[in-house]
């Protein structure tokens, strides 16, 4: 199901990702969710696409996520 705001994201995401990474995840998830309407694995695909979008801009550094350096 699409997320209206970052507050609607799962607790695990809200507690671990910086606000900007949450924005990226939410927007990518919502876009993918709409694009894959009617597909059986819509939710899974949307989560995978959203994580990929986050990982394009952020990298895991220990227990935190840091903005990827150019």
C-alpha cells in the first residue's frame, strides 16, 4: 500500500534511515507500486525498487546510513 507521509513508513525504516532517505524510499515505493498495478508480486517489487533507490544515494556505515560521496 502506498505511503502518504514518512510517518506511515514501517517503524524499522523510520528508525534507521535519515529523513531524506525516507523521502527517497517513499517516493520510489509509491511510483513502483502504481507502475506495477495488477501484478501478483507488486508489494515485493516496490520494496526492492525503493531500497535500490535509497542505495543509489546512501550507503550503510556501521549502524547508520550516510550520504554517498560523489
